[in-house]
């Protein structure tokens, strides 16, 4: 599957090219390595956070990850017992690796700006460090697409700042923004109610990430 011309933003061009491939090579982790990274970075594992936030989600619920990269987050959910997993990823190199690792999970090359699934096909749609790489002008489109595809929950973990703040990322501008992504989701989609949120400070450096779970009401 190829991306549509209208989806080729500056960010998508870079993430689908050499820059994105190098990111994939740096982050090709096993679930255990990802948990170790979280433990060293935050003092808690990703598995612990997943258990807290997803305790009420049925294990057969259809789940979509937007920006699944090599599929490590989906593998962690598979280990938790979730059985109906899908992912979309813009970087073809990463997607091929995800397909090799995930087996029966459905994975497609696609952008968050145009998710190739019907309305409300999933019980839960999530991102992990993906919204931060979408330009502020395009972010409302991505959030509305995520909202369109979920029947019940939107789950995310993203870099946090009370106001939108651009960060230079590996000597590049126009590739990374911190923000209050839970509230931005609610601003775009008025029927989303915040069910759970946790600030996750780094052990060093003073940065904070945020994990949030939103539920469609009405």
C-alpha cells in the first residue's frame, strides 16, 4: 500500500525516508528490552503501565495501534492476552519488521492522517510517542481519524507540556512537539471523557511523559 500525495507532509517524507529507517534501527527492541528501557527511564515498566490502564479492556477487544513501528507495543499486548491486534505504520522498513514479528496481527502501511479502516471498527485505538511527531497544523486531522476509528477508547502515551512546545530532535526542527495531548484530543472530539491519566516523570533530566485513557460518551 502506498501513501496518498495529500498525506506527504514534511514529517511523513522524513519518517518514510532514511531518517525513519535509522529511527527503526535504533528502536528495534524486544518486549523485554522495552520494559528494561522503561524501568531505567521512568522507574516502572511499560508492562506495569499497560496493566493499570487496560485492566477493564476485554482481551478479545479489537485494538489498533497508530504508528506501530516494529510492533513491540503490540507484542506486549499480545503477551497480556489481547488477541485481536492491528497496526498501521508509515515507514515501510519498520512495517516489514512488524509483519515478521506479529504473525497474525493485521498491519498496513498508512498515515495517521488517513487511517484505512471503517468508522468505529476498533474498541481501542492507541499511540505511543507518535502524536508528538505530527505537526500542530496536521494534529487535528490525526486526532479526528483516531476518534473516527474507535468505538470506545483512545489511549496514548506522549511527551507532556502544558502548552504546545517545539523541541529540536536530533538536530532537526519541525519533527517533535510536547503538548497536553489528552486535552487536545478532548478539544477536537467533544464526546471524549478522561478516564485515567498519569504523569510519568523521567528519573533524570526533569522531563515528563503522560499516559491517558479517554472514553467516547454519548
